């Protein structure tokens, strides 16, 4: 396809929304697949909604996902362009002034287009009415600025969320008034909460920064977002962005709103963690905790926890007991009836440098009960990395100290 140019046009409302990432993903892939260009255009003409630093947050969120753009624009730099186009429409009597604003004359005719995702969409002529293109404060309305920009930036495919379907007829009338060719339109289904309502922060975290802070891997989140809107032709669940680009076909985009299923995301993230080289996972975990765990400790722990964590952050809940600085709190209610005997026998074995595996049989303990008491006394937790390896890493001396402390 020649000269494919796609874009996203987010508003700087204070955070990078996961829905923006989802739409960006499809636009970016469409551009990359066709050796075209992907454009980031900031819609910042609504000064009331703009938040300080909002543009930077969007850029950082997209960069974290590995998304790059070829051109960047801010609508607030382009106010003269919108004025020029509006003036042209006034001069041609296709628009008129009213109450200090400029209004487009809209023919009372039905409007229809072939949507790349939804097929033909038609709006009845009764719904077509004149509308403002420049507000009385001199700023353009969304429906006008978006079209002027899409024309000037030669956007070939407008791929965006389905809540813009109702704006499209008005935008088409702007193209027609300006005598410009229409781009292709494709309206993606909105991401949804489990109850099928539009994704919202009351029911799901929507800021990309949340996913970053919770220790999701950007590649895994991208994979998850791909699957929300699309299915792989070979029905693969785990695939790279490049694989997605190669196989992208908008005809395979789902028409019904995908449920944002965080369990699925956790599963995908866990798969990426398991697939990672130990060396890489070590670096990721070390960086994630900003030095809280030293490199040697992370290196020893990575092979023990790799199959047990679904996010980088979970490393902490499994492993914080290793840190000498962490005073392990042991809730005695978690311990079994025979814990005193169990711990005393474990201390004796550790002091003689004997294997703990033999202790239960020698003393007539139940294996599971013995190790559970030992685990809880050493770590304060019921779920940890394997206990023998953990003791080795903790060191015999430190382990004995912890057990003695619990015995009191
Ligand atoms: N600011 C709009 C949004 O993010 C842009 C819509 C469009 O792509 O035309 O929903």
C-alpha cells in the first residue's frame, strides 16, 4: 500500500491511558507493515482539560512500550492553520459567523462510509446539522482541527476508538467542504471492564505507569493488547510485535468490545518472565528494585523464582525475607502444633551440618508439616522459593538465628 500514514491524537490529560496504547499499537503496526509513517499529534487545544506535564507522560508511556513515532505535532502550535482553513470556508460561503464563532454549513444529506473494521456505516440526513468549527475563544473544535490536520498531514488511515463513529459524519462534511479526499476509517472496539462497561479506572487501572510500577514487562503488555483487539492467524497467544506487524490484517480485528482481563495479562507476563534468559531477568529485577537487592543475591534467586512469579514486583513478596535488614515477622498462629519440636530438630541438624531432608523420618515428623513450620519460621510466609536452597542463600548461621528467635 503506497504512502500509508497513520496517527494517534491523544489529549494531555495527565496520564498515558492504556486505551491510547491500544490504539497506538494498531496504528503503529499498520504504518510499519506498509513501510509508512506513524505520527504522534497532541490534541491540546482544550486548555481547560490540559494538565501540566501531560505531553511528557504520554511520550514516556509510549516509549516504555517501545513505540516510536516518525513525526510529532502539537495542535496548539497550529492555530493559524485552522484559522486559515476556516477563513477559506467563510470566503467560499461554506461557513458563516455567529456569536463570535464560525459555523459550517452542512448539507442535509445522508453520510456513509465503508469502515475498515465495521463495514458500511450510514447516518441519516436528519442527523446532519450545521456545527461550530471555530469557537468564540478562537480555538478550533475537535471535529474541525482533526480533519484539517489529517488533510495537512496526509493521513491515509484513521484508526481510532469506536466512540468516534458518531463524530465521523461531521468530519466527512469538513473533508467535503474543503474538497479533500477521505482517508480510510477504521473504528476499533473499546476496551471493557468485566461487566462490559467501558474500561474505567474504578474497575481497572488505566494508566500505563501503573503497569510499569507493578512490574509488567512492556513486551508482555503489548502482546496482551494485540490479543485484545485481534487474533493471530495461527492462534498463537505469545508473539512478538514484529510477528504482529507481519500478520496484521484489520479484517481480523474483533468487532465486539474485548474484556480487559488482567488474569490473562498476568499469565502472559509470567510466560515472558519464564522465557527470559536468567541474565536478562536478573538485570530487569535489579533495575526494578533500584538496588534494594544486590546483584549477587538476585543472581542466586532468579533460577529459584523464575517459574513462580508473574510480575517483577512479585519477586519482592517471595524474596524480601532474604534481606538482612528485614526483621522477619512470624505470625505464630501460622505455625503447626508441633512447631517447637520441628524447629529444635532443624536447629540441631543445621548445627551439625546435616541434611534437613532426613530430619522428619529420623524423628517421626510428617514431612509436609516439618517443612511448613521451618518455612514459616525462617521467612514469615507460606509461599517462598524452595526451602533448602533458601537456607543455603540465607546462610546456616542466619537461619539458626531466625529459628531460635521463634523458639523464644
Ligand atoms: N483526541 C481524540 C482521542 O484520543 C482523537 C480521536 C481521533 O483519533 O480522531 O480520542
